C-alpha cells in the first residue's frame, strides 16, 4: 500500500495510526501542500478532490480518512475498530464524526490559508479561530467520553476504537495551537494513554519522513 500523506495532516495522521494498529506495512508518499503538489495533474488523477490522504492499494485509490479506515477495518478485522453492537457502533462513529466533521473541517490548512491570504486575517486572529472551534468541539466530546469511557484509557468502553484514532491527531493540533485543555481532563487522560501505545507513537508527525 502507498499512503499519500503530509506529516501534519490530521486526516493522514489518522490513517497512519490505523495502518499501524492493523500491522499493515505501507510506503509513505509525502505530498507537500505548500508546494501545491496536491493540485498537480498527477495527484488529481489519483484523487480528484486534491486532498490528503489517499491510499493506493495495488492501483485502486481510496480517499477520505474515515472511509479508508473503515475499509482497513473490514479487510483486516483484527483488532476491530468498531464494536459489534449496533448502538455501540453508532456511538463510536458519532464521537469520531464529531472530530472529523465538526472540528477538523473548520481548522484544516486550506481554511486557515483562506483566512490569512484571502480574508487578510492576521496570525493572532487565525489562531483564535482555531482554538475557538477546537474548544467548541471538545466541550461535547468531553461529556461523551466521560459517559462512555471505562477507565479514561479509551473513548468508548475499554478497547481501542475509531473514536480514539480521531481524537489523538486533533489533540496533537490543539496543543500545537496552544488550546486551553484544562476543561477537558477526560480527553487529555485518554489521549495521553493512547499516545503511549506503539501504533500511535509511530504515527506522530515529527517522526515522519517529510517532517520539518
């Protein structure tokens, strides 16, 4: 498998974690967004959305991180990333989507660049924007984690799930933008535990081949 990735991309970070959790070997294909490599015809031929990540599986290319992760979970079912019970599965997906759909899209690189370059917002304002939307998203997620985490080690119950894979990259970026995490002790405790696991540690942005 070839993973088209960017070291700081939250979505690519999720897929790296999932590949590591599943024990799947992959080739990292760094794509420099600042050099607009994602807009070049060669990449658009692979992923017409021009977004990161994309996973090339022997010539078949998948995009969108959660779709990729669920494909990996279906084709490599051990360890599972979704519970068996339908209600439990829905709860895990709900927590994952709270990050992937409600927080991340407002704070990804193209949005921040639009705020700076097109709307002429200064760095202070852009960082306030980032912290605001992370805080808004984490507020509800903290309550859900408090309710459904067994021992503040995983987002749901006492085993790893899709929700955990979404939490850690968002928490990483929240820290990078100096978000006040004091109101979210459950999320911090869970993320701290997850980050100590080898599959998560190996996916950290700063140790990727394109890190700078």
